[in-house]
């Protein structure tokens, strides 16, 4: 537990920016591509979606940041259900 807490608090190991990303590499690319651990479903979230702030991009799992919805769709991601009725505007 101590090692886990230390790694989490200090962003080491699996919590480092190599594996997890709370900030995009490109500040204009703020759409979060998320892959469900339960069934592998690929969804994307953008500001205004209810789960956006809770979603963390885990690069080691194949998740990534996108600049446009079209870019996310082309990579095989679909709009998350909590984003329906909303449109991404930069």
C-alpha cells in the first residue's frame, strides 16, 4: 500500500506520464479517447460531457487524446453516451 500510494502521489511507474495523461500533449487536442476495461469499447469524451473530468487517458492501454471528433471516429472511437446531444467546439 505504501509503494502504491508513493507511486500515485509522485506520478511514478504506472502513474507516470508515459502511462497516464491528465493533460494533453497538444493543448488544442482535448478530446479524451477511452477504452473500456470490461469490454474493449472505445469511446471519446470532451468538455461538457458529464464524465469528462473523471476520465483519465491511460496511454499504456491504447487510450489517447484527439483534436477533433472526426479524428476520434477515424481511430475507431464513438461518442460516449453522456455526450449525446452535445457537440465539441474548440
